[in-house]
C-alpha cells in the first residue's frame, strides 16, 4: 500500500533578450517565440493512493490484484485497476496474462499554450460548405492550447508465455492490445475539410459565408485501437575458460492500428506504416538487438536499433496537385543505428561505462513533417529518428552499501 503527492509546475518566459526587434526574435512560432510565453507559472497538484495484493490461488498459479486512485487538480479523480495471472507448471515454462486501465492528462502546453494565428497559404482547397475554392491567405489558422481538454483513457490486455529449454536460452511471446478513448489529437486543415460534417464547428465564417478562421487546436476525439505481438530471445554461452558471450533480440510486430474520429463513426483505414498526427507512428517492425562479451571486470557490447520504412506525410499542396516537388519521395526510408559500449567493474562498488551512440554517424531519414504536433522543425521525424549524429557517453555508478 502506498501514498503519493507531487506538484508539477511549468513556466515559459519567451525571449527575454533586450534586442527584440532583431530578426531572430521575430520568427513566428519558433521555440523562443514570445507568443508562446505562459501567463505566469502554471501549477498542478497530484495525489494518489494505491494497493497491491499477491494471492496464491493454486500451486504455481498466482493472481496479482492492484488498484490506484489518482486525483489531479482541475480534472478530479480516476480509479484504475490491474489484474495479472502467472502460471508456472514447470521451471521451463511460464504463462502470463494481464488486464488494466489507465488515463493520461493533457500536458500544460496542450491546455495552455497561447493561441497563435497564421495565414492559410495552401492552394487548391475546396470549401465543403459552399463548394467554392478557398483563396490563399483568405483565412487564418488557429493553433494552441485548449483549456477544456480532458484526460485520455485506455484499456490494456496482454497474454503470453516464456519458455526456457536450457539454462542458456530463453524465449518469450506476448500478444497485447491497447484501446484508447478520448485521444488527444490535432487535425490539419486537409483533414478537417475532408471530415467537414464532423468538424463543422471548427470553421468560423464571415457574414458572407466565407471561411474566416479554421480552428486546428487540440481536441479529445474518437478512439484508437492498437494490437501487436512482442518476441524476445536471450542466450548466453561460455567462451574459453574465462569469457562469456550474451545475445539479446527483441521484435515488436504490429498487427493492427486504426482509429476513428468519433466513437460512433466508422473505423478508418489501417494506420500501420503510415504517418499520422497521433502520439505515435505505427511501424509494423521495430527491432533491438545486442551482443556482449564479458571477461573478468570488462564487458564490451554492440547494439542495434531498427525501424522499418513507412509512408510519409503528404502536405496539402502535394495532396491537391498544386505543388510537384521534383525530389519528393512518398516513403520515409528504414532507419538503423548501431552503438558500442565498454563497461569496467574493477573498482569496488563502482561501474564505469563509456559508449558511442550512432556509431556510423547515420543521418535520420528525410521526412516532410514540419508541424508543431511532433515538435519537429523539418526534414526528420522525432517519433522515429534522432537528429544527433555520433555521440559519446560516459556513466559512473557508485554503490555506498
């Protein structure tokens, strides 16, 4: 049983330099833009109480039952249970399953970012309300925080098994599913126009019926369903008299990813291997692997990360045919990184690890995404890739007792 209390605060002062007339201080929607400064310090208090019970039902069959109540200032309370079963008929075989619920409150920026306006520069867009062509710069796009956003909610399921045929090899397979409701999204102009009947209130019109503003701020919208299978293999073997080799491989394979704009709307097309504005991009194949050699106090590890290729974002001008980029590729290439680290444990209570991330200085694959939904500037997708090249790391851990 436990209790928790914490207070979160957020403050952004904007650009505090004195030469605010300089060009670098006037870049619209840049991270240091004064238009994104908060109105003082934002605060949020979180209280929680939780309980966990481990119950032996039968020989080798255990039930773990737990529950948690969270209270967020401004959102009220949320109750979330978790049930997990573990059955181990032998030492070499284990079956497990779990069910739980969860929720996630919107960030301060999702709620309280100041509203910004920018001109609608896209060409070739049709107003579904009038059937007329929307002239470039005839309307403004609103973006920023939405104070009335509500928490996202989710239900999660999983089931799988672990098998260990020998003491040197083990493997696991787990099926999982996540069903989210009230997902927080921001729809671009093209999506809002394509679903005009659902988002009619997002279009603010002038007296003559033409569109004056399009509200693209965050909204709790619809549902999302994701399912997949995780595979894992671990192995080790002795090398010579004193050495030991370790290998580790994990694969996450996506079976389903779909969403709908409203709970009573039809499910959309599969979002696997396609750019979306949701919290993640559903790649069907994510892999991590590592090989380590240990002898005495030294360990050398080589690791690999892989993300498969996927369909890139299609910008409004390209979608309408008004723009034809000569070198545009509709597919973001696959992404693979390697790393190297060396660990030394020869000093009592101390572990020293030196490493190289992105060993071959690989650039992230090009992506046309540029919007503030993902925090990207342009040319790379932060939910998939890292713009940093070869990086060096040093970590020292010391145990006092």
